[in-house]
């Protein structure tokens, strides 16, 4: 993969991957998310993502939305714990149009009070919908307990109470304090001459002076394992087991992703899927996940099952974790798990949108993007001993925590 980069005088970074496609994907990545909120700002980062489209100094909400969608483009955004992203997919001929709208939204959104009040109800409905979905809520509740007392534990959405209290000045203050231009990345994947792209980015973004304040984040340190159960009005028992893991960019990130894929990744023949579903019929949904933040990470296993089968399912999960810690893969098994994740990575790169989002986040957090060739080489160098060592570190019984919804 070819990557072309450019840095504007105000610190904004541009990274572009040229591809032969009629459709382009472009996004603005801001290194600010829910972990950067004060206690009184809970939910503001996500609320900004909702309301940044509600009007600018020269466009009302309908003009903002129609600017790209009238030419068949898809305008979207997301908020994470460490980043906010505004992005679009569009025909390559509309690069300039897209970048002009991005700068208008990013620098000139007015956050009209009447629109803020209307959107509060939308976000509160989103919160209530999420609270009604136990197999989604349990993930955030688990992180809140793992990262207890730390900003990484904050729910991205906020609460109905915190959203009601947000005012226009809270939004403007958060943007002023956290949207540093030297912590902004514009990522692009599409068919466009790079010099032409740089010219457009310069035209729309370079005239804006540096803004934002330094806000060093406090790393998470004080993890204490727990076993907690919450009473929920659900027909299933929902269970999450896990512990802190490696931070983004750690030298063993890729090896842990390999281990996770083998344990409970998106494949139907993962160990958890075979043991819980195929052999015993105990669960419809089970998975394992590894999420890495800039200075911390978390690994967890989820399953939902009928209360009658809960103890058996839990026992099977612990048996599979014990296997990971104690049974070394033979050469054939190791080659199979390596080929599996290498194939998945290659398939993932078929999506130019996913590639753009990955490039943007990687440059935002570590100012580089590893090619698939580099990642594949690291996977191929992984030994069975590496996986045993990581399994014993991450899945040490003494450091595992558990949360259940009953």
C-alpha cells in the first residue's frame, strides 16, 4: 500500500492512499473523545458528533446534509473514547466539494440552541435503546468497572441526566480545549492526484491558525479484579470475563489479536464457538474481543445463555482459557490459525472505507500505519511459545474479572 503524507503549517496532517476506484473515502480524525471529558461534561464528545451537522455560519442543517447527499455521497461520523471522526464516501470528482464541507463543519458549526434541545431527545432515545439491550450495555458496564475511577471507564453516550444539562457553552469549551489542530488527521483513500489533493486541503484548512490546549492524559494504573452481578429483567444470563491488556502499538498487539481470533473471533470455528455452540448448544452468541487504547487495553469474553445452562457454559469458558495457558499448539495448528487471520486481514483490506478509517486512527495515535506485509510478517514470526506466554499473562486466573447480568 502506498501512503502519501503532508503536514499543514497549523499542524493538521494529511495522509492519502491512492487507489483505482470511482469511489473515494475521506475523514477528519480529531484526537478527542469521551476520556477527555470532565465529570460535568459527560457525553459532550458524542453530543458534538450529533450536533456538528446542525448548521454553520453559512448553512442551515438541511443545506449541510444536502451538500453531499444530493450527489449520492454518504456523510457520517462516530465518537470513540479517544477520537471523534467525521467522514464521507463519494465519487472521486467531488473531493473538493467534500473538503469544503468538512472545513465548514469543523471550523464554523454554530450549534444552534434550538437544534441542541431537539437533538438532546434523540441522544436520550439512543441511551434508552442501549439500556434496553443487555448484550450491549454489559460491555460498557464492564469497562466502567475495570477502569474504575478513570476516564477510560466513561460510557461514551453519557446519561440522560448529563445530556439534559449540556449547554452551547459546554460544547464550545470542549472544542476549544480539545480540538488541537496538531492532533487532527485528514485521511483519504481514492483516485486523485496527490498534488491536487494537497492544494484543496491547503485551500480549505491552512488559513485557520493553530488552536487548542495541551491536555496530557493520565494513564490507567490501578486495576483491581472483581466479580460482580447485576439484576436485570432478562430471560438470559449475560456474562463478561476479562482483564486489562496491551495498549495500542504494543509489540505484542498483533499476537494478542491472533490469540483472540483463535479463542472467540468472528470465525465460526473459534474455540468458544465450537465448545459452547456447536458441541453443546449452550449459546446463540459468544465472542471474545481485544480493544486497544493509546495507553491501555482490554480483553474480554462474552456469552449469553439460559440460566439453566449458565454454570456449564461458564465452566467451559474457563476450560478453554486453561487450554490456552497450558496446551501449546503444534506446527499444523499454528499454521492454521496464522493462515486464518492473514486471510481475514486481506479480506478486510478489500474495503477502502475500512482502510481509510484504519489509516486515520493509526496516524492519529502513533503517526504511522503498518502495511499488511509488515503485519503478516509479524504474524508469521509468532511462535507457539509466544501465544502460551501471552495467554498466561492476559488470562491469568488471578487477574480475571467477571460481570453478569441476571
